[in-house]
C-alpha cells in the first residue's frame, strides 16, 4: 500500500517547540491511521507521533 502524507504547520508555542526539537523542522508527516475526522500521524524522523483532527486544532494546521 502506498504511504500517505500531510503537512503540519505549528500554530501554538507548544507545537512550535515540538516542530523545532522533535520534528527537525520537517512539515511532512506520514499518516498511520485515518478515520472520518481524525489523523494519526508520525514525523518523518519517527520521533513525534500525534492525533490531529483533519480540520486542524489550536496547535496544528493540517495541509493536504
């Protein structure tokens, strides 16, 4: 199965810290699991994993 990716843009100071320290400033994340309204994501380097609504939230903007 082909891997799917989305881009995350940090919005909050907490997300910006994780983006800079854990994600090595790479916006792309691999989709591990997808439901109707949620995405389970892992960073390219494998050090950060999160669940985010497809519409984004206060911490992350999701770009497909």
